[in-house]
C-alpha cells in the first residue's frame, strides 16, 4: 500500500475474517493469541488482519504486561451507517411506490 493511500472502515469490513475479529472483540478486548485460537488460519495471517483493522481505526491495541490486547472501536462503523442510510432512503421510496402500485392493482381487480 502506498504512503498516500489511506485504509478506511470499508476495507476493514470487506473481509469476513476481519468482521469476525470485530465480533469477537466487540464486547471485551482479547489478547492476540486468544483471537488467533478462534481461527483455522495462521497466526501471521491473523496478525495481518489485526494490522489492517488497526490502520482502519477499528482496533486499538493496548499493552498489559507482556500481552497485547485488541479492543474494538465500533464508533468508526458510523461511517458505514451514514453511507447505508442514503440507500435506505432510496429503497424505502421504491418499496412505498411498489406497495401503492400493488394496492392499486388489487383494488382494480376486486369485484364491485
């Protein structure tokens, strides 16, 4: 990745392993080994996922003695929610329009 490129929350959630890591640490921080134990992939692969999540601002690593703990920063998901909201409004308008059309057709076809 180039020095000018910036990772964002969308990159963080684009991978199912990273989404699962976020789920694991959403309620309480976990050490790196405990996270890695939950997956059937190599520890270096998990470390790479953690690195990406950290660069995206979704994970904060704290040192406690000799162990490093990963905690989730879920407020960064607000960016995703804001992006989705614009499409939610679009689709709600489409569904409302479809509902009106269906009601119109049903009323038209009912015997009087």
